[in-house]
């Protein structure tokens, strides 16, 4: 089983069949992380470079762990201590890294389209670990795996995504992915954080959170991305929290079998209360666990043996 592609750049490029293949491969790899010796020899001799131009805890660590659990060599480039600070361009940096013959470069960048640019210039595989406000495909894949595990299906669910939709690559990838499987995806947040035309990705816009979550199967809370906002988009954190935060009172309006997702990092007491983040409906740490399995699957399907097509 292989993907008929060199790179993984976005959910929008992937068919339902490819999404299914990655998710079911990840399911089969989960067991490796529960062993005493958490390693399979599948990608021995392969080299993966993590090139992160933006901060990351979960994504970078899980790509590194995933590579190592598959017996690939993983190298992390810290941009702040690299020659990027001397003015080296993205293309030059990537071409020089490729001259060392890696099999895959995983890139996170603040500019939408940066991974696509590299994919055109490089012979090795490129994986998008988040590009600006555009896409975060492996996050959506791990979210889909987490929902499938808990709900037993990836079809016919009501998925509510709450918060800073405008700046969220996680929201964009999830809207595309979940709607492709026939789920009803709803977005809700301050009007200033809902981009015009977002419905074209396959979601419905709600203005009130209580209406949106009343019959929800999944609620996905998002962090306010202050680092991407050019001007304040809401009057105060207190007001944002009152209208769009998830605490136990608001959660009581949702069905008893609802599950809560958040890609992290969370701002406790802003978009989600500590009681909800750490409570019985929360799948936040399951998402992190599944991130390793999804990234193992992505490496396996891109690098493991001869590529078809
Ligand atoms: N979910 C996510 O992308 O988290 P990090 O920024 O810590 O990688």
C-alpha cells in the first residue's frame, strides 16, 4: 500500500480513498507505540529532516518520534540557530538540505504555500506541518482518527468548530476533511473571525454557540491566533470567553455523548475551561497520541518502498 504521490501538502489534494488509507494505516501503527520496544525496522536507512520556521511542541515532536519508531533517522533544524538568521532564503535552505540526500523534509512555515514551493523544487518528499492560515493536513488526519475511534464512524456526524476560523489552518483542513466524508461541519465564532465565503469549503456558519452545539457529536475548540491578527478582532478576552468559550455550564447544553477536541496549545480559561479541558468529554491527549500514529502512517505511505504511479 503506497500513496500515488511524492508529497503530502493538504487535505484538499487527497481523495476519500487516500484519507481512508492514511487513517487505517495509522490505526494499524498505534500498537507499535504500546510495545516495550517501540520500534519497527520499516524505514531503516531513510532520513527525515524537520524544518520548522514556527514554534511547535506537538507536531515537531511527534514527527520526530514517528520517524524514530519507524527506524528512520530524524534531524531537527532549529531555524533560530540556522543560517536562515544570516539571510538564507527558504529555497536555498531547502536545496542545501536536500544536497545531503534526505528522503523527506517536513516543513512548518508562516507563509501559506511554502511547502508547495519546496515540493516543486525538491526531489525528496515534502510534508506540510502547517503553512500560515492555509492547511495543517496531519492535524486533520489525527483529528479524524480520534473521532473515528470514539464515534465508531467518520460519516453522518455534526462537527462544530469554534473560534478563530479566519486564522486557523486546523479549521480549514478539518472542514475539508470532515465534509468530504459526508459530515455536517458547522463553524461558529465572532463575525470578524469568520472569513467571507468559508461555506464554499463545505461548512455552515452559525452565529450563536448554544445553537451550534445543541445536537453536536463533536465540538472542536480553537485557540485565538493573536500572532496572525493584524488588529484586535474582539472587544475583550472576557467577552470572547463569555460568548465563545466552553465551560461546564455551556457543555451541559450539548448531548451527553459529545466529545471535545482541541489541537493545542490551549489557553485555559479563554476558549476552554480547565474543567472541560481535563474532563471526561475531552479527547485532547488522545489527539496527541494519535498524532504519532498518523505521522508514522504518512512516512510509511510516502517513503516505504517503491512509489506507484
Ligand atoms: N497542534 C499543533 O500544531 O500544535 P503545535 O503547534 O504544538 O505543533
